[in-house]
């Protein structure tokens, strides 16, 4: 925390951040398990085996190490930095991706900003999930080997191995997306649809978000229609004759029923 707070406050904030992550991972794992065991065919389709394996790799470290570390070694510096690296990587890459979605990639300036965003995301991923991550987890494992006992040491080795495999997957995937963006031509490849698809792929590569909560095409179109109606862009056209009145009334009634 850059020395801004007392050691006690720093430890409490770091432990709280780690516990929040573990809590989210617990509910995500339970939710996915419920969808696989009791969900509809659509829910099961959104949880393929490969995705479940990836998410299990991701959740193992938080679910097995956070509570023991919070109880026995809450003031360990390397533990705090590991929390910051993993959570800040997700935060900043998501932030940059959302900013990139607002760019006009049909212009030269917007396209260059998109490429700069991709380079920044790649740099953050390499540093936080490969270079610095390796150094930090080595110090954690070495500390647990000396002070934590056999159970915590073995557990940390397993969790670190799984997270390292996942991080390697993220880094290699985002490297491929980096090459894809940097080799794009604004004349040939910078159509909005192409860039949106590539940017969405990059979001998956950097965060592991695979669309569990993305809208379907039908819901996306319906949301746009509701927004246009709410803003007054679409109005019942009662003054254009019987057919127009019926059309306007039907649209209005449909929207009202959907709202209810």
C-alpha cells in the first residue's frame, strides 16, 4: 500500500480483498455446478467441459489458500502483492477493454488508440501474470516451506501450479490477439464488426470471461427497441391511419407487457 497506512490496516485491506475474491469464486463455482446438474439445456451449453476445467484452475488458489493465509500469515508482504497483481490485472484489462469499445475504429486515430490499448493490455498481462507473478509466488512458496508446515506448502504448490498454467494460457492467448491487432490494416480490417469481434476475443483472453452473462441476439435487439421507445424515438403512429394506429398500439402494448 505504498506505506500510506499502518501495517494493521494494510493487512486488513489485503485480506478483505482476497476474501472478496474467494467469495465470488465460491458462488461462481456453486452457480456453475447447479447449472450443470439441474440447469436447462441452454445453461449446460454455456458451461462446456473445457470452460469448467479452466475455471477450476482459476478458483483453486482462492478457495484453498485465502482463508489459511488470512488466519496464519495475514501480514506477509508477498501475499499482499500476489493479491494486488492478480486482481489489478483483471481490473485494468477490463477497464481498458471497456474504453476500447467506445473508440471509433473506422478512423485512423481510433484505430491507433485501439492498438495502443491492446499493447498496454499485453504488457500488463506479461508483467502481472508471468514475470512478477513468478517471482512473488516463488517467495510465498519458499516462505511456506520454511514456516507454513507440510499441508500449506503442498497446497500452495498445487494451487500455484494450476494458476501458473492458467496464466500461461492467458498470456499466450493475448499474445496471439496482439499479433492479430498489430497486423490489421485500417483499410482492409478495421470495419466495426471485425474490430468488435476481435476486441471481444481479447476480453476473453485477458479475463477468462466467456459470455455467461452476455445477452443473446434476440435480447440485445429487444433491449435496443425498449431503449428507443423509452427515449421517444419510437412512438405510436395513431395519426397515420388505421394500419398505423394498429401497428403503434401493438408495439406499445408489447413493450408495456414486456416491461411488466
